[in-house]
């Protein structure tokens, strides 16, 4: 599967979980989190997304495990999305050099 599709699916699922839990309102503004405030220029949205994925991961960890393997797959996808965000931020921080 294309890695960007994995990121998109995991991010969408994590966002849905967070929005559902927060009643549809964004949990925080990008500048409101310490990670976003300390992020390299232009990366605050990526850091906020990573923070929200961490929240979704905690909810998944607390969920009842018997979901036919789907909860475990969601955990793997969230972990993959966090990894891709970290890679993207590192790439941007290096000036676009691998």
C-alpha cells in the first residue's frame, strides 16, 4: 500500500476520533501546544497533527482490545502516521535534502 495512503487513512481516523471525543470542535489551536510553538517555521500544523495522533493512540490503547484485529491495525496506522510526520518534518528541516 502506498505510504501516503496509510498516512491519510490513519490521520483521517485519528481526526475523526478526536473530533468525536471533543464534540466536533478542534481540541486546540496550532499555537496552543508546546510542540507547535517550538516547531520549525511552517511545521506547527505537522506538530499539532502529531499531538492529535498521540491522543488518538492513547484512546486506542484504552479501548477494549477485542475488535477483530481492527484496533491493532488502527494502532499500527497511527504509529505509521506519526513516523511519516517525523520524517516529513526532518526532511523539511534539512532544506528538502534526504
